C-alpha cells in the first residue's frame, strides 16, 4: 500500500486538514492517508496543546466515516520529540510491505533542511506538498482560511465553530477548548 503520512498536532483537527488529505487521495496514487497525531513537534512551542489522547480521540471521531483517511496514534509510542525521520524508520520496520510518503505544507517544505536527517527522508520517501500561506505546493488545493489557533480562539470567545470542524466533533471541541 502507498500511505501518505500527514503529521500534525491537530489541536484540534479541522475541515482544512480533512480537505487536504482528501485532495492528496484524489490527486496522488495513494491507498490511504494517515493523520499522524504528534505528541510533540520539535520545531513548535505548545503552551496550549491539548492532551495527546484527547486530540487523537477527536481526530478519530472526525474520520469515522471518511473513506481512506485514518487518525493514527503511532507516534505516541515513540521517543519524544517526534522527529519525522524516526517515525518513518519505525514505520518501515513495522510495516515492511507499505510505502510511506509525506504530506507537508509548503511552509514546511521551504524549511525542510531544518528537519533531522532531511536528506535521508528525501532519498527514501516521496513528498507531497500542499500550498500554505505564500508557499506553493505540488497538489492543487485551494488555500483554506481556517486554522486550529483560530478555532481555539473562537471557542474561548464563545463564537460558533460550525463549518470549521466536522459536525461530529463540535461538542468535543467546545468542551475541551473552552
């Protein structure tokens, strides 16, 4: 199987994440996209990061009826911080019959040389890049004006998040980020 790994904190998962994963499935020769809920991104500060299991629970519930996209907690069992190279090494060992690709944003691609063992990642894995901010991508996805930060701010302000996250997780997002 060809599986794209779409890593992120998903704090919370939103409709933009899902649209990107669906675009990758539609435009690339993929069998699945795994939303890799990351416990700790080494390049980000996470002062307001919700508990790992709660973020995974929301991602899993959001993907319950979405074909070809799965929420994945694989990194929870790996050492922290969550370096992509380390994750890919473990995935290759644990799932030797699968080919793993990366799905990343153009902003990450622009700074890819900062990633641990980035040359090795490029040598062994294809990379699908989606447009983000002013950065171009390799798949055609409209820039979506939604972010996890915006959603957390709206919840704290008592504003609606309808249409920004899947309907199935609106109550959880409102409860967890209040």
